[in-house]
């Protein structure tokens, strides 16, 4: 009776009245063929192996038809098949709501139209016709340190249409995954993002809006990678995106982030791809780009789209000092384009100056200003009266992101601190520091995450933690006569400090500062910071130390593979554990290959009046 009663209940349910016998046939066939074990099904449901079972990365219950569908692929497949037999309804039919699953199961089980009629999906067809999908591109805007969500870069997909060129592709649609939040506090966003406190959603928007955001507002260069996907594969991807409409994942800053979930879409499009398994611990956008574009046969073409500031800096560099003076005078309104001295210049020179002045004034035009608007209009009118000849060459194309060093770095070597020799081991999961090669990275930007330093004194069995920096960020914004960005730095974590005459002790340190950076000559970047410090630790008098300090230094590129860093730092702790510290040092890095380097560090450390100690360390570095 326990077997017959549920059967009779289902038989009289309007959901299965259409053809209950055929549903049972399909369920048996699906079970026989083990469809729930197929990779395509597990990709469509975002299942990942966990212990002896599976769990879906999707966290929204609306994505599943079975109550236990998040952890039971077989139950979800059976419930999905049952849902396809639902009668016509005013809301979206399950065959349309889960159209990618429907198409795959239809292909695997060869649905008979007479017994399982296909339902019309007008909303989906209208949406697809608006997109007009023909090609697929991976978009990588460069790292942007002023926004924690993009400090490692960002990735999105672009849905290209047929017969579009590099300019008309601005009218294509962008497919983006991001945390759904109005949070503007960067620290709060980063902390909550680490622990998955935000829902992550897919969205589609005009691509030109993203270009405006990245290139015009945030001044980020953009790489566009046209990928080799067939129209049928792109259709399959978009059908799955339709299933994900208003469906949320928990957004995690380091692993289940913007880049990671784009990989799952590419796997849906082409199930033979195995991209997500390469990023089990964290997914850094530049690394996901490398994984995609280095997959044989996947990359069609790479295009560099420089930001407005990159183009402006390049154009200004092509002008002489006297011509740059004209640009400043025109942009500031000290003269107008009709000035007799300016009009006496040759046509080509005036054209270049007017274009640069307009672009520079437009760059400064952050808010409505009638005076600036009038100057912009005057410059534009003056330029329109000159020949429409090409004036500036495009900015040079930098190395592509995937050509740079890998993010994870292991450093091993030997050193000497005072009279003690030691072996050293340094582990850095991510991602780039200022002494690393800039190829493929944003120049003047440093982000070190979870940088661990271990020392093993020779002749001892001890293994000491020298430092564990949770985060170490430096932004060296180069200042010149046209641009005046502030440089800034922030780092926090444990480090071993020389406290008076005592042995070095581990304290928790937070350091931050603001300053200026300049390029006095080519290949040299100089900087200076005013800084504040807070140390906390039991080895300190009163358990804390508060101080102020400063640092200056310069990076010198001797040759492309050899970089020097000279620096001097001073810190005076005036509250708690009072002490003055002074450091003078030289670091240098020599690349042996894109992912191996030698690094030599020498430092003289003054920790008390007339007391100092020297340190030297030579290391071999691997990036992978």
C-alpha cells in the first residue's frame, strides 16, 4: 500500500496528468544512463565534488527544482524532468526558465514531442534576438588600487555581433558577475567580501558603459581577447545565463569572484574545457586570463584598448616642452585659440596642441563648469577649422597580462643578520611587488597578500617567523606638470623588530602613509612618504608603540631585466615603547626568465643611539 498510494497521488496530480507513464520512462532512462554523473549536467548545476558527494556553488534555492538539489545531482535531475511536464501557465514555464537543462536533457533522452510537447519561450527569444550573438570576447581591465573589488583586476565577457569592427563593438553587450552591494567603504567591502557576506549576480549591460567606467572614469587600460567559440557554443552559454537571471551565489573576494564564475560559463559553452579546477584556493583575474588564452585553440585575437589617460600621457610625451606650455595655457584659459602668437604656429603643430589641450581639459572636467565648457567648445571649434589629418601615433602596446610573471612566488636563499647566518624561505600567494618585473602589470602598483617569511638560523633547529604581512599595498602615482596624483601605502601584519638591545621580537605592525612620486629621468622612479605606525605586542613597553616616520627612495631600471631599489626610512615612536629606528638599504632583482629571478638585499639598521646592525640576503625566486 505504501508503494501504490504515492503512485495514485501522482497519477491524479495535474502536474503529471499529461503523460505520467512517459515521465517514468524518462526517469528510468536517465537513471540507467547515469545522466546525473555526466560532466555537462554537473557543469549546468555548478556542482563540485565535496567529500563523497557533490555541492553546487549556487546558493539561491530558486535555482533548484528538488528540495535537496544543491547537494543531490540525481534528485535534481529527476525533479527537473518532472517540472518539464507541468501544464501551460501564465508565468514562465520550467522548460523556458531552465532552458539550457531542457535542451541538454532533450538531446540526451530524445524527447518525443507528442508525449512531452515543447513549450514556447517568447521572453527568451526576444532577449536572444536583442543580443544577436555571434562571437565571444574576454575583457580584462587592468588593476585599479583605489577600488578594493578591482585591486587585482577584473574580467567580464562581451557578446559580439556579426560584422562589428573595433569601434562598433562598443555597442555590443557585456556579461558581468559582481557582488550586489551599494557599499562604498572599501575596507568594509573587502572584509565582507572575504567572508562571503554579499550575494553575487550576473548582469548584462551595454559594453560602452563598462568602457566608460574603466577607461574614462577609472583610467584603466583594457585588454580584449576575442575567443574561438562557435555560435552553437555561445548559444548554449547564453541559455545558461538565462537560467541564472536573478540567481545569486555567495560572492567571495578571493575564490568565487568575478573571474572564477566566468570560467564556469566557458565550461558550459564547451564542456571539454577544465578551467575551474585550476583555481581551488583563489582565482586572481590575471591568472584566469592566462588559463583561458593559453588554452590551445581558444584565443583568436588580442586587442589593447588604452585608457584616455594613457593616450593623453602618450600624446603629451610626443610634444616638446614649448608645445606643452601651449597646451597648459590653452587648457587653463590663459590664452585662447585665436591668439596671434598661437595662430603663427604651423598647421600641424597647432593641430597637435589643440587636440592635446582639449583632451587634457576634458580629463580635468570632473563636474559641470560653465567656464571649462566654454573653453572646451572653443578648442573643439578651433580644431574643426584645421585639416582632419592624423596627428598622434597610438600608444605603444604593452606586454599582455598573460605574458607577465605568475602570481604565486616562492623565494629561498641564505643571509646574515649581524653575526648570525641563516637560511630563508618566503611564500607569497599573490601577487606583485615594486621590485618585480612590470611586464603585464600596472606600473607603480604593489599588492602583496599573505607574504610569509621564515628564517632557519644555521646551527639551530629553530624555524622562526620573521614576518607575516596580511596585506601590503603601495601605489606610486607619477606626478608631472599635467598630473598630480597622490602616492599612498598601507600594510599590516606581524614582523620581527629589533627592540633596543633585546633580541628581535615579533610584533603586530600597521603602517600607512601618503606622499609623492616623480620620474626625474627615464628609467628612474623616485618617491617620498610621510608615515604613521602602530605596533602591538607583549615585548613592547606598555604593549604598544605609536610613531611617525618618513621614507624616500628610488627604483632604477639598469636594463629591462635588472632593477635597483635604494631607500632610506626613519621612524620615531613617541608613545608606549619609545624608540627611534633608521634603515638604509639597497635591493636589486635580476630576471633569469619570466618566472625566475635572483634578488639581493642589503640593509643597515639603526635601532638605538650609536647602535646598528647589518643584514644581507641573497635569494632565488620562482613564480608559478
